[in-house]
């Protein structure tokens, strides 16, 4: 049986003021498509002042972000925009924030009593998370608080107890019509699809066919929580809420750090081979016998190291120095400088090693901890 999900809408919440709202939806019985965007902007500026942002949604409605509480109150009273009749409603989700608290002392306190005593802290809804064990539904100490403000508070005070608030990460939004993620049934443009067998044209209630996922094509239903697509959408939702970014932005971030399918680690780190050659002046070119030994070779290029010149060129230069008699003349001084050079290299290696160790300590990652609530559901008040 497909699990159902209940979420309180803004119409069922008793809120006596709108000055804390920031995001609004403006609708019209006609359409905004036949009206010039310049006229719409001028109409808003003359009615309620310059708003922070205006954006046209896929449904054709206008999405507005108010710049102040006074403007938000004036926007809720707006009934006429230029020659169009309009209706304004606060956004059903963006104006609210939800957090989780876990006070053990309130395990036996009803959610109605908690909500009544926390309305002064902008709490408009309280739900308790329950778990199912041995066929019985058991209450937990975890409470989901809904605040009528977009910004989630860090702590709340319950009687004499101060509780830290952590963000609530809901399950991914899945359309009950096309079974895809990222939108709801009310705005879906796809065809009705069975959530069990992924076939179009019938409901999943009476379906007895083999399970098949619409999203990952795996051998499970489309609402399975073991689906790789569901797990990916869960990560996108968590990033969206924690970083306060839009769903498309969160999807791009998660997709950019997800490994590319079909490309192994060995192929990503393999070395490339290039052909190298040496260009010489014709007037100073070596003899034919020597030139024949200098041929281009295919060498493996490591981007972290430079390619050294061929050994044959160094040998030819040493041969010329040896023939001129300079090597035998400076033999003693060469040995002395060589010893000093080796000692200097040892000193440099010691200092380089210490600086590298301190640098690695500064760059080493710090351990982090994260927690999640698994196998639990929220019980409405």
C-alpha cells in the first residue's frame, strides 16, 4: 500500500497577522501573459511601493517577495492591479520554517498544550514523531515545530527548559500522478502512471504486476525508500533546506559532486602519452652518427613533474668538456663544492619536511557528526 503524507496547509493554520510573511502569490481570473511587464511593475510600485523581487511562475501567477512588514500587510489588502482583478495569498511553504526539538521532559505532554504555550515564540503547529514497533504506534520525545517565519530560530524556551532547534528535513516531494520527483500533482503535466509497475493508464490500488520503478527502472515500486533516486532526492532536499537555496540550485550542486557513471577511477587518473622532439641549429648540429641517436620518443607525461632532456645531450657536453682538459684542472675544487652542496641539501630537506607537516595539520579536515531520524513518522496534532 502506498504511504500517505499529510501536511498542514496555510488555510488551516490560525494566524492573526501577516507582517511576518515575506513571499506571496498573486493570481488573476484573466492572465498576466497579455499584460506588459513594464505595466505590471509600475502598477505594483504605485500601489504598494517597490517590491524586492517579482517572478512569473510556470502556472502563470506572479511570485513576489516583499521588502518590509508594512509592504507585506499592504500587499495582502491588494484587490486591483491596473485594470486586472487580483487575489493575493501568502506562499504555502516559503513563509514557514520547521525544526525538530527533543526534550525528554515533554514526552507525556500533549501537543495542544505545547502549541498553546509557545504561540508567543511564533509556533503555529506542533507534531510529535511516532515509531511503529511490534504493530504498535509509540510516541517519541522528538517534536516538529512549525514557525510562521522564514528564519528558523536556533533555540526555543519551553517553560524553564531551553531546547536547541535543528532543521527538519522532510521526505522528497514526489508527484502522485506521474511518480516523478520535484513537483506535486497539482502542477503535474505528465500522464497518470502506476506507482507499482510504472505503466501508464491504471491505478496502483488493483495492480498485481511485477514491481518496477519509474525513476531508476529498478525492481521495486516508485515509492520505495531504497530507490537510488529517492536517496539522491533526499540529499538534494537536505542541501536545499540547510543552505536556503532553490531546488534547481541544490540539484546542480549535488549532481556536480556525484561520480560520472561509466568512468572508472583508473581511467580518470591515467597518464597521457605525447611525442617529444628536440630542435637544433643546423650550423651547430652534431655529426650524422650522433644525430641518429637523438630520435623522438614517446614518453609518459606526469603533470606534476617536468620532462628532463635526453641523456645523450648531457653526455655529448661532458665529452667536450673532458676533451678540453677543464675537468682534470678543477677536480679538487669540484669535490669540495660537492660536499658542501650535499650538506646544504640535507638542511633544506629538514626545514621543508617540518613546514610540510605543519601545513598538513592546518589543512587536515575536522571530524563532523550528523544525525538523522530513520524509521519514524510525524503524528499530526
